[in-house]
């Protein structure tokens, strides 16, 4: 008999919170069972495995970030939109390190199609509409922005940019990165033809 209040959604949310506290790799069925005060086999009525739990955390995190990105992009375009979208990822990686790590997990095709991943791609393409790119150039730009945003967010959240005394701050560098991306994407067609 399933325990009252124990659902797949509740397990995913508890796992996401735990991932933010101790890291995604430390989220185990045993740790989750302890949080709910149940035996590990009780979780199997709601999730299939530890891998299933991590996938559910990833799906939750992608939904959360898509909602945050949509709100941040409302009414902005061009360089401001690049900054708004990048800031979503940078902030989320800092505030939710376990959830953020889960967003990088690979999915099978069916799970990917049902996830918020396509919504993220549409949001990035919406940002790029202001740059008047061809379809192929937009695809390249989506990949460039994703790689840059996620690379910077992961390194920044890990504290990789704060080791040199007197050096520009990570925030200052981030603004330069965004300026550089804006300049590059504005001239993208001449670089890709």
C-alpha cells in the first residue's frame, strides 16, 4: 500500500532538494527513503530506480529553468535578451547546483521530446530572432549560446573565477562575454557563409 503523501512528484522534489544540498551523485534511494521514513522498497511503487530519480530531477529542473527563462525574456530583445537568458542559467547553477547538474544528463529521444528541452530551444531561437539569422546560422548560434552559458555557469558556480587577487570580477567578465556574444551573433552571417 503506497504511503500517504509519497508520490513520484514528491520523490522527485525531495531528490532535487537533496541534490542541491549534497550533490546529484549523492542522491540515492536509501537517502530518499530515510527522508520519507520508509524502506527503500516502498519507493519502487513511485520510481523505477536511482537513474529514474535523476531523470525526474532533470525534468523538474528543465521545467523550472524554462519558466524562469520565459519570465526573464518577456519584453527584452538583442543584447538584453542574451543577458537575461544567460543570467537565468548562471543564477540557477549557483542557487541549485544539484538540479543544475541534472540538466546536463542525457535523455533518450522520447524523454527529450517530452521534456522542456524543446521549449528551451524555442526560447533561445526567440532571442535570436532579433539578429535576423538564417535557419542554419540560428542552429549554430543556439549551440554556441548553450555551450557558452552552460560552460560559464558551471565554472562560475564552482568558484573557478575568484582565485586571482585584483583580477576583474566574474560579473565583469560575464558582461564582456555577453558583449562578445552579441557582437559575434550580429555578424554571424558573414562568418558562416
